[in-house]
């Protein structure tokens, strides 16, 4: 459908002005490509976009050079790898969540340990606030980890459950079209050979007629010419079927690669947004953390040994009456 | 010495206009205090400071009401408790250091896990930076913990090794002076009793003389008067020694409590400064942490699926030559 919207004309056939004996195309794995002479006539379908639909028409030999990987398979593998990357990113974030939770747990635990809890006065207040600030910090990191989970990890983990199945369907569909192309190509070859045989037979009969005129031979030539015409018609029909098949495959290649391209854009955008959310949450964490320390700063500015002494003396004094000399 | 600088006149003796039979003072644990009548004549030595030297002259009964705790002992206990608080704060900071180290270790470890390392293009760059930012964060927390150790924990832990010993010396010195005071007080009591006996004897002899004039009795009276005078002199000598002793104790009480006060101010100031250093380091940590995320933000802004597709297509394309119709 996308291909239709682009008004792509599937394999332009008018470039093939076939002259007997001059081969205008070459075939690779049953796909018909133009010869270098005609390459320049092809414009990219989407010249400014590095679109997938322009660059995966050929097959790729695997490193051993034995099996062929179709261009479409290369695209599919990228999709599956992208899906794997997304899953691994979610795992990474999951581990960060775990680290934040543990950090928060440790800070919270420390804030509750009664170390120096008996410190008194203004210093005691500042100290209590310093301990409380740890509980506040713990809260900030716990919130960070909880938001990381709901706003980053979960969204990254959400894939269409059937993504892999969908990709398999794509794969099978395109492979089926290539198989059809191959069988129709074989039919063309067979028909081409049959036609050649018929023409050879006709030529032979025609030579016989030149040597010896004979009504039986004339009859044979008529028959051979009819069969040759039939074989020519058959070849045309097979070529037509092949071209229809290739056209169908071509259209599906464009449509599907554009769909994969769209999925890829969607994936990158989705990941980008959620990584941005991660950095936003990290910035927030720093800001909130800073604010946990501010009350401590304030109380530390109020620490005053004189005030502390006053408070302590009021509570603990034993008597302010000084001794005097004894008299007799 | 501090007491001298303050020009403190040790127990003012001129308030005691002793009239025979009218008791001008009361004693508590061998220390001589003025009666309530004369209390108002005492001004605080340091009226605006809630100074230790003004409020610990009496002893304190312990909760069971059995043993007495001297005022000076109360002050010493505060010093020892203060030292304990300082040690506990250092322990608390030590635990925070441990938590930061563990957090840093976990972040650093996570940054090295190769999750999603194969992500490509601009998204791959942003992802790498995000992972690197964890290593940077780890570095920040490691620096925080290391500075906490050198600039907060260690200074808090540094006490004069002999602080406790010094306090013991103070304690023993003051206790010795109180013991001397007690023994001199006993001597005064003994001399007072001796004088009373001698006067009773003189009175008896004087009555005998009234009944019967006799040169032998006159001689006895002379002798008794001489002995009474000697007993009076002895009492005066004992009271003098007692007063000297109390004066010495008084002066040491003022000097030592001012010294303890100075140590307390030093402690509070020292702790305040190092807790301020803690909050400064915490603020720095937040700021540095924020800066670890900025390069990630920048690269996330540069993420572009089109650029990524271009890079990927350039590397992975299989061929841009599109198929054409086969001709016969």
C-alpha cells in the first residue's frame, strides 16, 4: 500500500528493448537486474532519506560465501537486534533500580542507628537533623528507583508480545514470494528451451524442404511452425507470470521495508524519550537531595556552644552558692 | 591562672562578722557556705555567660541519695560524654563512607556490564554516554567518601590520646583538695572542742575562786587562762589552715571549670565545623552528579533515527539496483 502511495511503478519494463541475441539483463538468484548500461536510468525511490526501500534489493553472501542472505533478511535481523537492545537496556535500568533501592535501604538504616543520639543542645539538634537528612535522602533515592521502574524500565520492556512472530510472518511471506519467483523462473527457462527446440525443429524441416519439395514435409513445416508459435506463446505466458511474480515481490519489498523503517524510527524515538525521562529523574534526584541537606545547614549555622552551655547548666547545675571563709 | 586574671577574690571573709553564739555559715560536706541571709551578697563571677565556674559549687546526691557526686565530677562526666559523642559521630560518618563506597562500586560495576553495547548510531552514542555517566557518578561518590574520611571522620576521631587520663588527673587533684579540706575541717572541730573544754575548765576555776580565795587557785586560773588562750590560738591556726585549703580548692574549681568550659567550646566548634564540611561535600556531590548527566542530555538531544538509518544502511546495504521485468 505504501508502495502504491509512492506511485512506484514496479520493474519498469520499457527499458528492455530486446533485440535477439543481445542480453539486456542479468539474473542473480532468480531476480532479474538491468545490466550496468542501464543502471544510470534508475533513480532512488526516496533520494534524500537513506530509506530501507532503496538499498536491499540484492542478496548478501554470508562470510563462508555458501548460503545467501536476502536483503530483506538483513533488515529483519536489524529489527530483532533492536528488540534485543531494548530488552537489554531495560535490564540495565532494572539493575540501576536495584542499586538505588539498596543505597536507599542502607541510608535509611543508618539514619535509625542511635549513634550520638545523646548529644544535647543546638549541636544535638543539628546532629538529629543530619541523621534525619539521611532518611530524606533515602526517600529521594527510593522515589527515583520507583519512578525508574514505572517510567523507564516498564515502558522499555513493553514490546508487542507477537513482535517476533510478526517478523517471522514477514520473513515467510517474502521467502514464499521468492520461491514463487524461482519456480516461475524455472518455467521460463523450460519454455525458452522448448521454444528453442521447436525453432530448431522448424529450421531443420525448412532445410529439408529446400533439398526436396514434398507435400508431407510442407505439412510437417506447418505443424512445426504452429508448435513453434505455441512454444513462443507459452514462453511469453511464462515470462509474464514471472514478471507478475517479481512485481508482486518488488511491491512487497518496498511496502515491508518501509514498515520496518517505521518500526525502527518508532523504537529509536521511544528509547530516546525514555532515556530522556531517566536523565530528568536523575536531575530531580540531585535537586531533591540538595534540599535534604538545607535544614542541616540551617541548624549548623545556629549551633552555639554558649547556648548549649546555658541549656546544659540549667539542667545539670549543682548550686551557685560559693563557699566562704570559716570563722571561729 | 584564669581565676587570677578574673581577679576573683577567693572566699570573701569580710562577710563573716562573727558574734559569739550566732552561727554565720553552714557546712555541707566540709565546705563552708554562707547562710541564706548573706546569699544575696554573692554576685555571679561571670553574670552573662552561664559559665561552669558559677554553678557547680555544691555536691549532688545520686538518685539513691546515698553517695555524693561533686559538682566538678558532674562537669567531668559531661566532658567524657562529649568525647564519646564525638567518637560515635565519627562511627556514623564511617558507616556513611562505607555506604558511599558500596554504592560507587555497584554503579561502577554496572557501567562496565556490556548490556546493549551493540546499539548503533546516535542512539548508541547516547547509550554509551549514559553508561559512562554511571562510571562518572561512581567517581563522584568515591571522591565524596574519600573526602568524608580525610576531612570529617579522621578529624572527629582525633582526640588527645591522653584526654581520659587528663580528666582523671583533674578529678584526683580536686578530690585531694577536698580530702585536705575535710581533714583540716576535722582539725578545726577538734581545736574548737579543746577550746570549749579549756574555757569550761577556766570557768570552773573562776567559780572556785569566788567561793574561796586561794593563791593555789589563782595560780590554777592563770594556768587555765594561759591554756585557754593557747587553745584559742590553736583554733585560729586551724581555721586559718582550713580557710587556706578551701581557698586553694575554690581557686582550682574556678580555674578547672573554666578549662573544661574552654574544652567544651572547642569540641562543639570542632564538631560544627566538620559537620559543615560534611554538608559542603554533600552539596558538591550533588553538583558533580548533575554534571555527569549533562553529556548524556546533550547526546540524547542529538539522537536521530534518520542519521542512524543512514549510518546503518551505509554499512549494511546489499544493493540499490532494483529488479526489472524479464523480457523474452
